[in-house]
C-alpha cells in the first residue's frame, strides 16, 4: 500500500507504481499524478419535503411580487449544519480504497473554517461571503459543486482504475447504499453519474448480452448442423468443439485474472467464428470419406491429412498476423492480439483432437 499526497489529500493505492517516465502506458501513472483516472459524480438533492416547502414559498413570493433570483442562503445545503454534513459525506467517500481525489463544497467549507480559526459562520455571514467572493474564485470553489439555489450539491470524484480487483458495479452500489443508510438520505436524493457509471453500464450490458448471444448462437449452430447434415447426432456434435475452445480461452482469462472488457469481450465471438469454420471443413471431408466406404478411423486419417493440414496452415498464418498487435503500447490491444491467437490455437486443437473422437463415438454418418 502506497500513500500519495495530492493537493493536501492523501490518496491510497495498492501495489508498486512505476517510476515517472516508465514506458508502461497503464492507468497507474495517471492515478498517481491526478488522484484517479475515471471521473464519478455523486449528486445529492435536498429532501422532497424541503423542496415542497421551498417551491411553495417561491410561488407565494412570486404572487406577492417579492420573488427575485434564488440564492444559496435560501436553499437546503448552504448553512453551517449541512455544510458539516457535506464534509462528513466527503470523508466517508474518501474512505473507499478505490476513490482518490475528491472535490466538493466540503473542500471550500474546510478552507473557510481554517481562515476563520475554526469558528462557524452564521447564516448572515454565509450570505455575505457568497456575495463578496470574487466571481473567478466562486466559479472554481462553489459553482461546480452547488446549484445557484443551494438545493443540490455535487462531489467530483476520481476513481483509481489501477487498483487490483476493482469491481466497479459493486463500488457504485456500496456508495449508493452507504450514503442512504449512513446519512439518512432518501434513495431518490442520491444520483451517481459520470464516466464511471457510463462505462460500468456498458460493461454490464455487454456481459448480459454476451451470455444471451452465446446461447442463441450455439442454438443456431445446432440447428445449422442438424439441417446441413440431416442428423440429430451432428446437431449435438457440431457446437461441442466450439464450446470447448471458447470455454478454454475464457478459462485461461479467469485463471490469469484478466477481466472482461470491451476488447476481451469479443474473444468468445472470434472463437465461435473460427471454430465453426474448421468444424464444417473437417466434418464435410469426413462425411465424404465415410460415404465412399472408408471406416471412421480411415476417414479421420484422411481428413487430418487433407483438411487438417490446411487448417494448421491457416491457423499459423492468422495467429502470426494477430501477433503483430503485441507490439502495441496499448495494453488492451496487446491482450486482444494474444487472446485472438490463443483462440485460434484452441479452436484448431479442439477440431483436430476432440471432433474426431466425437464422430467416432456417436457415428452420425453411414456408408452408402
């Protein structure tokens, strides 16, 4: 565990960070220098009961001709008691290991207390402070983190993406539930937004669609093999080499701790495309030899010698082509190149080793 201080805020990271100037273009350097990589916004509204009273008061003032521009002093958050709550919320959020730099109204409030020797300000003093602060300073310290009416605050957070074992979906859920339970907030008051939420939603959607898509594709492969060879046994045999190859690649990824992301999520689809092509080529030649009178062992020998050789050549050439991606400086591209080559090798081995055994055991073809 290393602790880095950035603008007075301690940032906790796990693992050794590379030195400045390291050629490894990962998130660790950004996390160290900027206090995190992916932005996350936590927005907290005023309670619904307060907002109802606030709106009613505004309507009354408008009817009486007394309504002017809304000021923070009339709002929910811009008072000493609730600003102290903002500081408590900020400290709570900073307690998450995956969270680095945090900016909010709590930062400005702590600065005000330091300048005032720790003494609280009265509401009248807070109103004067807001109006007397230079516009440029207010645009930096207040406006980005609180609405003009003082009824909504925002926490600008950076998440440490290089943290090992970071689970974004679980982190977001813990932040949301923790704020609601610990600070007695209504769930409707808390809104999480920003790039982290967008990225997490994309990944969750991809993960769900991956499962559904694989199930549909394997079902379609079964129907295709059954219709193509007019054999129920071939409908069962056809997808198995592809399933084995895809499971092998995904298993290797899990074993080495490589997470699914936008790049690695496509590997299973590549395995399916490559594996089905090899399966069709091999089975088609195997069927021809069996119907020409060869027994299953002889048909497998011929298919290995004729079609298998072409499959090996194709796999070697395409694998070498994808291996060029390992020369990239972008880690996802390197993973994609390595995993694609591994997927092709798995598909080849599955069709040359597993497929002949399945054909021999289930015997879907008969000699004419």
